């Protein structure tokens, strides 16, 4: 059964977010066959998950025509910051109580960890970098929304592209040439010294603008389906090549590529995915359900999935590790998402009951 998308609010983006969070969980779960080329290729594909999320953010936030509400915006930023503070406390307490991770109780260490984004050895909060990056994007979001002139927008996108993707690809190529010639080659990354944007965040701003640009062309995206598919294929070949240049292997071997979000190949995959999921004229009821239940709860899944992974890693995974491959990893990832959703739904039900009881009293 299919439903017209005109009656569904942003369902394409919800489904896209559901795919992206599944890619994130698959990427972090890593119960793979180290000697598999297929497993390696799928991990390369999953490098596009974070860019897709930023493209969705751009599609939603940069296409709004309503007047900027500074109070609402500040509240959103504060909520994101307090969210990361609360979850860092939860992670630290969880790892200390259940896995005996030592926590330095000094005041400075606690403040640095909880409020100032410092990590603690043994507490798996490395993935929280995404929320920090998202907060940084929200700080600049009001300024980006002022960019309405197309020529200015294209110019800004070109500058961002040059000082992010181009610089990283050039650096990779120069390094490859240096290895073959055994000669000192200029460091392309030095050019970022004249960039008005931090290279780390330039790429995320660029993805937001790309998401905005593509979403505004939504009615025409079906014309580029074939191109999008080829883009994904060539992007995956490109990232596999990057991995081979960096590590000398086509197998997974537990090796991530360095700076995986910054290459043109990653952009080809992310843009291809975005086009394919926003160029359809209808969605099935199953897809709609996935979009509503998974796509609209990606933040909760993001915060919960590493905790659930930690529990599974120390109980179930060690018993079935001999079967590790991309299919097992996919099943485990879906289980993690399912458990996360159950927790989120129960929490939301309890919250609603508390709100109702307060109103009645």
C-alpha cells in the first residue's frame, strides 16, 4: 500500500534520518569480518551518515521563510547543551557503577568532563562530538539564513568546498605522490591558513547548504536518480581507494579511514542518498512507519545506542564473535535501534503520564 507524500509532513526527511541513524549504529557496532572486502565497503558507505544528517538539518533550517525567533533559537541551543551535559553524567555513572571505570572526583576534572567537553578514559562519549558540532552549526545558523541571494550562496559554497573537500583530497594526492617519488611535496593543508572557516566545521556548513539547495529543487530531483546512483557507486570506489592509500588494505581489518567525512567521495555518496530519498513520488506505509518511529527519534537513539552496545559487547557479542560479518552486524544494529526505541517510547509514556497527573492536581 502506498500513500501520497503530499499528506505526509517531511516524511522523506524522516525516512532519510532513519537510514542515517541505522548507518551510524552499523558504523559504531563494528561486529565485522576483518578479512572481508564487502564489510569494508559497507563501512566506507556508512561514512556518509553524518553528512546526510547535516544535509537534513540544512534542508529543514535553511529553507524556512518565517521570521527568526532569537528566543526560541537560544532555547534550542541551551537544550542541546543541557542534553549533552545530562547524558555525559549518565554515561559516567553507568560506566562507573556497572563496569568499574575509575572517575577522578576532583572538581576541575568533573567540571571539565561534564561542562567543557573533556573526555574520561573508559567512558565512551567520543561520539558526542556530533552534538558539539551541531551546537556550533546552530550558533551560526541565524547568519546562514540571511544568505538568500543565489550568487552569494554559490560563492560561499564554492569557498567552503575548496577549503574542505578539495584541501583534503589534494593532501591525500600529494601524500601519495610523495610516497612514490620519495621527495618532499608541498603540504596542501597549509592553504587552510587563509580560510575564513575552520576546516573541521567548513564541511558541515557546506553540507547544510547542499541540503538546502537540493531540497529547494525537490520537484526536479527525480531527473537525477541515475546520476545519484552512479555518484554513490563512484563515491564508494573513491573511499575504498582512500582507505587503500592510507592503510594499504582493501579488507576491513578494523581500520577506519582518517578524516572520512571530508573527501569528495563521501560527498558523492551523501548527495546520492539524499537525492534518491527525496525524489520519490510516494512512500509505502512501512516506510512511513519507519520514518515516524525511527526517523523522529534519532537523537534518543544516538544517545542510547553506545550504552546498549556496551552491554551487548560484554555479554552477547563475545559469545557469537566467531560469526561476525556485515549481516550479523546489521541484525545487531537493528536490535540496538529496536531496544533504544522501546526505552524512548516507555520514557515518553511516563513523561506524558507525569504531565497529565500534574494538570489534574
